[in-house]
């Protein structure tokens, strides 16, 4: 069989599928694209067994053929070419022959029987969300997913459908982030846990194009225009996160995020590599931040403008976690809601955006002194 | 003692010295800056025992003091600050205290006795070269320095003073680059070998500022304005490189560098990881380039426009070396001068720039077939 494609449009197509190709895998077949040409439609897909990406395009071909082609090699060739017409020819048994005006490239390809089946998700229930809204929800929560496999549920992002809106929740036990998109309300109360890899690939693929989401008990499918991402779900129960969120933290510290973050970044230079601790000493309209590196005999203290009329509190945090949180809130005026030096602290933007809710919870650490 | 400095001007000074601070070293003292304050002049220096960097600035201080301060910590603090006045205070024994409007930072510092002496190079013979000219000579030759310690001379760049000009030579046995700056002629015939680390640090520091070079038997000193880089020299004899350069390669292939390089980059995708070989089949006004990856059953062939009326030659090269060379010639029309498939090939720009000479030599590899 033979067909022609434009190099730049093929490059664009492959660039959307290649994120699903694993970099290292014990199964060499996964290092390939599956090309499935059927009735003039060419579907290219790739999978790492956790996620799969799939996209179709029309090709002028009368014959049908499935082939498994080394993904990196094909992608690297195609994107190294100037814009040109490429003739694909797969008549000769085990080699795919690409021909351009100046060159001929032969690539060994494999039969497609061993390529894993990509699961289909039934399309009976459809959720539509704007791509940028989904990207925002992901980008504001994904950093707090747990990196430890001990509790698999916490290594993913919880999507929770509810009457209040679509909730995105992540936690690693030290901090918790909840983002609510109030535009997407639902009568059914359902939880789905999306694995980290799907979240990270999704974040890079999303733009202003609307996304259609389909869910089954075991899988989720995201359609970004024509591009489909299928992911398995984490089949565990998500921790009852609401029980750790304090209902009333009466002491409210109002502070500018940018100046606090700039201080915290300096404190990271001083906080001991063992304790990684920063101390906030909060008094009436007074915020003093300090850190000490006992091993290297260095310490630092800074004062920052704030508004506060609660009781005086000295509280310690992991410096890197405070930095993470300040980096992922995009409002400039924020509130720390505190109860005491041993209870969870809530961080929120001073003004919530319309139809959005963002809440970050951070557990304190015991102060050294 | 106490003195004040502007944070941004100190950041600029430290940024020029920090490249000499080793990232990993068995001697912790080298991870520091030496601050030497004497008669109102503050000299900051750092060394990894191979190279040293040194720069002075005026400070309003009546007292003299030498101190050894953790380099990364100080540099990271200073550059994380907004522009501000910093008060340095070193009265209190083992701690240096930095004070700004909002913060106080205490840094442990060490006595200076253990900090290694930085060699001085006598200033009796001075060579002046424009910074950009020196940068060009370095950038066009440095890639071909040997990475193997077996022959230490070849791990550096040769500076050779001669009546024809100042020559820069590098070789790793497989390829050789010679760049001549004909503006700097000298009656003395002298060779100095600059180590790789000095070359790589120099390249990043150079700009249009004139550079003064001083040389002794064991060391070289480069003054870029006020900033001094001192390096030890490699105390070995450089190989007699002239004897490997063929005097007459009568077959001349004229080719466009950009299109050849684009082809070679594609051939890198196909050349076997074992042989890393690309084949040039050269005939009358014909250049065919091919590569084969036997392990993966793939191969490629391209034809490129050229001018050639020598005898037909099939010649093989290491694909990565051809790519290196094509990346480091900046003229767009180049000549391959060939004798036969087993003799060294010379690559030159078709038109030499005024007062410059660039010659690259590449050894062929035996063709598989």
C-alpha cells in the first residue's frame, strides 16, 4: 500500500501522540506507534499501559493495514525534515519505505498483533469542560499529589462530582489542596482518581479547546477536540479528606503573596537540610519569619508587612511546602487562617474568583526551639 | 569592622567570581569566596586549584580583614534580594552579619589561613587581544579537545605564537582544528597549553572588552577589564600536529554547510550505535550520503547538490564528528579536500575571513561494506 502525507501535518499529529510513549519500558513493543489505516482513515496511537493517546486523520489510501513503527525514530525523522511531501510505502514485507524528493528512508516495522488493546470507555455520560478551566484546576492542585506508593489513592488527583461543583483534590498527608469549579454541578456524588501520569500529560495537551470527559468504573477518556487520552483510574478509596479540614480557624493573617514568597525563598537557603523548617512569629500586625541552619552556623530573620489582630502565635512549617503553596496560588493577596501552633493552617486567596474555590491546607511542624 | 554595599553591584561582582568555585570538591575550603579587605579595596577571589578568578572593588572601610565565606550561600542570598543597601558587619568573631531594611542574615565564616594562595603571573610580556576575537578562536576550536586523560596535552587548547599569527589548536586524535588569528604576529615561537576548564570559563566571561594575557612557564593570566582569571598550564609537549596535516588534497568538494548538516542530523538517526558511521559517495557534481542501522533494520540515503570534478571516492566518517565540525564552522559555503578514502580529509570555509584562517581535519573510518 502507498499513500502521501505532508511532513508538517504528520509532525503535528505525532507530536500529540508521542507523550504516551514510555521512555523506558520492559516491553519494547510500547516504544512504537500503532498505525491503523482503515477505509481511508489513519489512526495513530501509543500507550504505556497506564495511559493511551489516539488521533485520526484522513489518508488517500484504498487498502487497509495495521503496522507498529518505532516511535522516536519516526518522529525524529519527520520533524527533522523541511516541509515536504512524504510517500509512505509498506508493500515490501517488514520495511516501511519513506520517500521524499531528496531521500529514501527504510524503517523496520513489526506486525501489530502484539500491540496492546487500548480500552474503550462508553460514551453514555458526558461531561464538558473548557480546556483552560481544566488546565487551571490541574495546575493548581497537581503539585500536592503524593510521591509515595504506600497509599496509592493519594498518588493521583481526586475528581469529585457534587452539587457544589466539580472538585479537584490532592494530598500527600502533609498538605491538601481543594479546587472547586462551581460551573460543573452534578446531582450524582461520585469520586474518580486520575493517576499522576495522566494528569501531567493532560496539563501539557490542554488549551482553549473544550474537553469531553467520559468515565467508567475502571477508565476515563478525555477528548481534546479529536485527540483522545484514555487512562486507567486508581481503583482505591480516596481518604475522607473533609474530616481533616478545620471548620473554623479564627485567627486570620492577611499578607502579600509575592513578598512572602520572596522571603520564603531566602529562608530556604538557611533552613537546615535536616529540619527544613521555617518559623512564623505572628503578632498584632506583625509577621517575623526566621530560619536557622545549625549545621552551618547560619540563620536569618525578616519582617514583613501584614494585617493581623488575632492572638500571638509562633508556628513552624516545612519551608519547601510553604514555597510550593505560594507558587501555586495566583492571587496576590492571601489569608492564612490559623487556630494554634499545632493545628492545620488554611491558606486561601483573599478574594475568591467567580465560580471558583481554592483552599490549601498545610500541617505545621513542631518548632525546634 | 563594618561597611555598606549595594546588593546589585555585589551580585554582579560575585557572578563573575562564582564560576571558579568547584561544584564538588574533596577540599571544603574551596567552596568559599576569599574576601580580602585592605586599605579600602575589597578583593573577592575563588579557586578550584586549577583556575582562579579575582576581582576588586572599593569599599568604604578603614579596617583590614580577610575572611572565607560560603560562596553559594552568599551568592544565593545576594541575588535573591531586591536592590537594597547591605551592611556587612564582621565584628563578632565567627559570624558575618548582613543587615538590610527588612532582614538580618548571619553566616558562619572561616579564618583565611587555609585558603590556597593564588599564583601571580609576572607582567613582563603582555599580549592584547579583543575579547570577541578570543571568544571566536575558543568557540571554534574547543569542541575538539580530547576528553581522555591518556595524553594530557590533548585535553587542553594549544596557544602557539608565531610569525603567521596566534594559532589555536585542538585535537583528540580523530579530528584536529586549527584557527589562526593573523592580527597577533610574534617573533618568538612559543607554545602554551590551556586546560579545558579555563577555556570553558573564559568563553562565558568574554565580551567586547580587550583581554590582556600574561604567561609564565607554569601559569597564564587573562585580564578581562579588571577581572583576572589565572590558570595553570598543562606542562606537557603538544603533539607535532603539523605532520598529520596533508599538504595537498587534490579532490575538492564544494557544498552548502546548512543543507549538509541537516542531512547529517537525519543520518545520525540511522547510523548504527556500534559503528556510528555515515558514508559519503562522491562523484562528478554528485554527493550521496547514506547510513545504515543493521541492529534495527533501518537505513537512509539522501542526495545533495554539490560541485565536484575530482575522482570518484566513497569515504566513511563518524557521524557525530561530521556533525560537530559542521556546527562549528560559521561560513555557509565549505570545501571538503580529499585525497582518498583512507587519508585525512580537510574541511575549510570556501572563503576565509580577513586575517583569519580556519582548518578542520577529520580522519575517515573504514567503510563497513
